[in-house]
C-alpha cells in the first residue's frame, strides 16, 4: 500500500522525470562524441527522441520490476541495506538488458552501423548510473512514505484517544463539587429561599455550559470568561467577597483565540482548592493575555491541606493542552501567589 503512494508512482513524476533524464543523457552523449560547437545544431536530432524513449521505457520497467521485487523481499524482514543492494543489482541488470537491446536495434537496423561498441558502452554507462540512482531513490521514497504514513497513523490514534478522553471528561459531572453546591443549596432553603434560587440557577448555568461543551473541541476565550463569571457567582454565593475576579474585557481578545472547553472552569476550581476563600480572606483571581498565553494569577492565603475535588479534571485538561497546543498548562507556585499559564490556541478564520 505504501509503495503505491510513493512519488515514483505519481503520473506527473512518471511523465516529467523521463523527459528530463532523456535530455540530460542526450547532452552527455552528444558532448562525448561531438564538439561543444556542434551541440546547438545537433540538439534537435532523432537521437534525442531515442534517448527520451530509452528513459521512459527504462524507468517504467524499473518502476514495475523494483516494486515487485520490493514487495517480495519486504515481507521477509530484511534490513534496509540488503533491500537497497538487491534493488541496485536488479536495476543494473534490467538497464543493461533493455538499453543494450534498444541501442543495438537502433544502430543496426535504423542507422546501419555494423560496429557500435563504443556507442553501446557510453549508452550503458550513462543509463546504468541512472538506474542505480533511480533504484536508491525508489527505495528511499517508499521507506519515507511508510514512515510518514506510520507517523500520521500514530498521530490520528493519539487524536482519537485524546478526543475520547476529553469527551468522557466533558460528559462527567464532578461529583464532589456538585454535592458541595447541592448541600449549600439545601442549607439556603432552610434560610433564605431567594439565595437558594439564585444558587440553583447559577449551578444550572455552570453545568449547562459543561454539558454543551461536549459538542465542541475548542471554544472561544470570551465564552470561557463569561462562564467563569457565572462560576464565580456560584462560588461566592451570599458572600460576594470570597472570590474576587479581575477579568479582561472580551472585546480585547481576538475571536480566533480558543481554549479547550471548560478550561477556565477547571483552572478556577483548581486554584480555589489551593487557597482559602472567605469574606475575611478573599481569593483574588486575575486573568490577562500575554505573549500568546492566558495567565490566571491567584493571590491569597494558602490552604494547609489542598482540596482534591478538582485534581482529576485539571489533569485531563492539562493532557488535552499537551496534545492540542503542544504545550501543557504551566503552574508557577510562589507561596501565597500562584500563576497558571494556558497556551492560547489560534484557529484560522
């Protein structure tokens, strides 16, 4: 299969390369037998047609013959050097047989020469070199094509695996976070029903975004920022100063800059799990764009024991960025301040 996709089997290569080789071979032969001054007047003779015919016929014979030989010996698992050696020997034999036969017919029956040993040696020497070069090029292109197809196959498998993992992640609801919010709503129901209704609405908006993200591989940064504001409202609840957001204006961010869905959701929960959030010790979360990154900078008082309800989500998102952006999320920890660097993904419009 890979040999059929090699460049030597492309129609354009099979037409143009023999023409080029035929002309070059003719020039070499002409310069070998005639003087340079007679090159111009002899260039458009019958001999150039013979050289082109020789090149076309030889390369087609080599292409078919080398491909058949390659398919036979490839299955036996020989090393590349051995394969190249066999191909060179086969190509040389085919060249000598074909060129000698055609040149003999031309000089004996068309030109009428009874002795053309010198011409036969020159033709065979030139086309023998062409055959050896063609055989090496033939094997090289096939192995290169196989390597490229294998790399593409591996990349597709990685993509399918990553998309499957990301799809699975997006279809799940973080149970610890959900139960914590539901418990808070239950408490509010016994007190302020208005706050309970607001918390329920915010929770539904957060998970509506999570479930909607199942249909997309990438979403705009502005969409993620808008959903982060809803999440902050839910986390703050009745104490508006627990989580203080400093977000960039969505109008300042290019529309073709994207993130993996629920990235900011996971990053925010990760930072909340690392810092104390209360009205007396609020967590300040600042986000800004810099040098192709969206940076989330958290400042506050660190928890003695970080919460782990966001750990798995953050790890899945991190692996997704390792694939989609070729750059995992970077976390810089400096005690009471933490920076999360998220590589922005540019989508061509």
